[in-house]
């Protein structure tokens, strides 16, 4: 059974969902949708980390699509992704 944001600990919610929301709602949407693929918080953290690594490889066209035609600067996008990786790393320790 899929989990939702209510199933995440406050720490995980703040590290991934809230942090992405500070950047852009469209980024938050990606991490929210990921919840439907997970059955536990641990699985969510692992999949969120994989998603961030995939996103780091996105080209400008994919980022444009991800942000529905209003993309951020690639440098800013990569900065938030690196911040999410730091947060995820702290969750895993």
C-alpha cells in the first residue's frame, strides 16, 4: 500500500518535501508523486535519492517540461538538488 505525506516523519518531510517546496511547487510535485510508488519511509528516502541523481542529469528541455515551461536557471536547479542530497544523506545516518 502506498504511503502519503502523513506517513513521513517530520524530519523526512522537512528534509525533502518542505525543502523542495521552498524552491518551487513543481519540484515538490515530483517528490509528492514519488510517495505513491513507496510502501515505507525508508523506501521513499531511497527513491528520492535516486530521483535527485536522475534530475542532476536532466538537460534544459527536460527541466523546461518539469517546470511546465517556466524553468529555473540550471545552476539554481542543481543547487537545490545538491541541498536535497545533503538532507537525504543526513536522514540515512
